[in-house]
DNA sequence: TTGTATGCGTTATCAA
DNA sequence: TTGATAACGCATACAA
């Protein structure tokens, strides 16, 4: 008998009917089965190495214990720790993650979403939504590190507003008064919220928008910023990768960090401390963001009618060598 | 009618039997259906927004178009690009990836493996196997960046042997003759193969083994190496993270890189170029390793009897500031 | 507390 | 070329 054992095999071995075995195996219904019967069934299951066929179970219960996780690109260093947190959070409830990358392509996101839905995914964790996204209300969904403007979808994010204010305050305390901002894309909540916070905190207009949260886009946007606003002594970058683009752009203009211009990032990605100079940035709790988003999703799956929580996790200023007082 | 349409709904709308609709919808069986019937069915499916219920299909066909991907820890920077390549490779065939992390824990690996199997996974891509692992022959499996000693399991790896030889040759050409090796764990094929290649290439005995492929383990093993073998002018590290541990250990002894000791890594992880000094290392084609492993798995799923290919991808020496000629 | 019967949606087999 | 029917493995409403 090489074939995979079914619940029928377990039932036969335990001398009960398949229905009883099913009840004994399932913790929720175990209560309605005689204790001795339960042990017999459990022993039989163990002896046979029984594992329930999830396809059959899904077909019957319309749940799969699988969540879809859709992100732009795993190679962006913010995502690995977040995804890791998600996976650990899902595992607490016996869930697993189906992973997909979109490269920011909205059609691909749609495709992936549909394909995962076809695979009976119980819910979604999305790191890809634009601020104006309309998400189908039919399936439990949580946004991670992103929000929609309406706030109708539950989300887990870092405190972008507080982070930017911390960074700006530290620059002001160092004596900077001409501060620029290389913002992330407007259509992403992270880019937008940090931009709003920067304008609120500084009242400054010296802002350019990078086309993406990448080093290349940061490089390009920094050059535009330098051309448009003279005499800046500090640049607040929309995230760490953009900040690295700032480094390169400043170097290309013969400016050094932090002697000529201070630079700050956002996220504290791995290796931010190894840059030259080390990057002053805002540390967000990557792993916990993932973990909380998984838990939030599980809660939504358990009770889809629950209000759409928006969890905002605290951030921390990490001061390194990329910021200093401006030259007199 | 808000409910999800089934094949029965499609069949009714097209005026055919469900079995016929199934044949028309499935490309493999489409040939046995009248062309006009096919178009009618396809139109009906489109009109209803029909998507097959994969649980029902899996139950019937015993396939799922899902592959399990099990790695030690996504936060290790080698894995994101590999996983990304895997995902893209799987997608070419309409497959998706179920992702799991083990933290190197063999029990957890077993658990994940079983849990994924229970979810009707069609095959596995494992980055976790030890050299002596016995893998169940019952389900198609491919190893990525790892091999077992017997070679009975198909695998996709970088050319560890050639990489180490390139590194050693370049050090020798720089004039080094007292070269040490901080190897990765013996029980992993990457650690073992690079160690063997080092010994073959140098004939040297100056080796210590790190407990893991991490910076901390590299730090600790480097201190042991320095204590055991005096006068080393170069250290070949088992991978980049270990090399960063070397940097730290050398610094703690007041030695500078590359003036006192040259250091090399392996993998060329993102940001290896940003270290201080930039790390001379072997670049492995992370993404392609993932891509090829996905394709290999798909081939094995299509034909499980096919011979167990072992694909070895070429590597490249990347010279940066961490290597130089020894002091006279 | 346990057994019986049924159906989830799909596809494979068999017959027409 | 199509239709009828059964079966994949499980969980539940109902009966005992």
C-alpha cells in the first residue's frame, strides 16, 4: 500500500466510520466524540502518517489556509524581512503564503490577484496598492506598508509622519535651514505621506519627486533638485535607496556628504550602516510590520465584518555619519 | 446571482453538457470538441467571468500547479534574487510558489515539507538540504544552490570549484603565499565544495569552519584562524557574509584590509560593492540559478523518470578593494 | 456519541 | 463529437 492514506483508511484502522474520524481529527468538532474514540483515531492517523487532503477539504469548506502575498519586487531590500514576518505570522495559524511579484505593473498585479483567487486563497496581503486603488471587497485583504486614501482597507504601516518629523527636527537642531526633499512617487502612500509630512514640518517648497523608490530614480531626482534649488545644505530622501541615489548625484557634482550636504533616508534597510558614510535614517520595524499584517489578515478572515483597523507602528531615528552641522 | 460561476453554469449558457464544457475549456482536450462548440463555450465562460475551482480540479487530477519553495531564511541576501528567479520561472508554466523558511532547523523543514505536501504541492525546490539528506523519491524535487553527496537529486548550483580557484589564483598572482580559509559549514554542499576546492588549489591546511554562513559565525571563525595560523596575508571566506565577519575580526585585532590582510568573499550579494573596502568576490548568477531550478522542476514534473540533471552555472571574479599585494 | 447520506466542482471513463 | 455517470476526499445535516 504505497498510496497516500485517506480519512477512510484511518477510520477503518480505528474501527469507526469516516465521519467519526473526521470529527475526531478536527479540533473544532472533537468535543462531540468519545475521548477513547478520539485517542484511537489519533493513533491510527499517526500510525498511517495521515495528512488530510487539502484539495478535498477546500472543496468542501471553501477555505484553503493559504494567503496570497503580492509585492512589487522581492529584491527591494525592504521586503524580505516583511515577508519573513508575514510568513511567521501566518504560520501561527497554520496558514501558508503564496508569493507573487508585480514589478509595480498594475496589470500583472491584477493577473496575480485573479490567479491566486482561483487557487482558493483565503485572503490577501498586498504591498503594491496605489493610493487610489479600488480593491474588491469580496475577499479579506490587508495592505502592508501602504494605504489607500479612503482608509477603507485595513493596513499596517510605519509611522511615516513621525519619522519625517524626527528627521527634520534633527537636521534643524544641527543648524540646517535650507532643506530639500527627494520624495518617492506621489501615487504610493509612502511617498505621499512622507512628502506631506516634510512640507508640514518645514514649510519648504524645495521638493522633487523620484519616479520610483530606486537608487536610479533617486539619482535623477536629486540632480533636478540641485538644479532647481541652490544652496541646500541637507536632503531628506523618500527612502534609503533614494538616499543612495542622492549620494551618487552629490558625488557627481563634486559635493561630499555630510561636509557639503547632509542626507537622510527612510527604512534602515540592511547594510544602511555599511554605506559610506553610514546613512542617518528612520528605522521601521520591518519584521513586525509583516507579522502584524498577517495577524490582522487572520483576524479579518475570522471575522470579515470587523472594522478595518489601521495599525501604525512606531519608528526610530538612527543617526549615522551622513548628517552633520552645515558649514558656517 | 452573486455566487461564483461553475462549469455547470458555463455549460448551461452554452447549451452543452458540463463534460463538454470541461473538454472545451481545457486546451489538452479541446481537440475532441467541435470547433463551433468550443467558441460557444469560451464565450459563455468569458461572459460569466468563469474561473475554474482549483480545489475541485486538484482533487480530481491530483495536481495543483503549485510548487513548494523552502529556504533557510529570506533575510539572507542571497535568497531574494534566487526566489525571484524561481517565481518567474514557475510563472512561465502557470505555476505559483508556496514559500517557507526553516532557519536551518531540520525539524521545521520536515514540518513544512509535509504541510506543503498536504496542500497538493506538485513539487519542491529546496535550498536547505544537507549533504547527507535523504529526500523522499515520491515527489519531484530540485535542489537550488545545494547538492547532496550522491547526486541523485537534480540540482542547480553555481560553479563553486571554479570560483574558489579563480579567487585563489588571483591572490597568488598578487603575490600571496600564506592564504587561510574561513569555510562555511561542512554539512552544506556549498561550504564543503568550496573547502575542497580551496584545499585542492592551495594545498594549505590553514582552515577553520564557521558554524553558519553568517557574519557572526565568520567573525568567530576568523579569530580562531588568526590564533591558529600566524602570518596569513590573505583570507578566502566561504561567502560574503563570512567575509564581513572577517572584516570585523581583523579590525578587532588592529589589522586593516587589504593593507595587512586581503579578504575575498563568495556570492557577490547586493551591497558587496558598498562595503568598506569593497569586497572582492565571486559573482554567482542568483536570478538565473532560481530561474533554471524552476525550469528543471517543471521538466521533472512533466517527466519524473527523466535523469537527475545537475546544472552548474558559471561564475565570475569581481575584483574590488579588499584584495591587494601583501606588504613586502 | 456515532453512523448514513449527500454534495462541494471538476474531469475521466464509458456509452451513445 | 457529445452526454451520462462516477469518483476524487472530506465535512456536515440529519437520523439513529
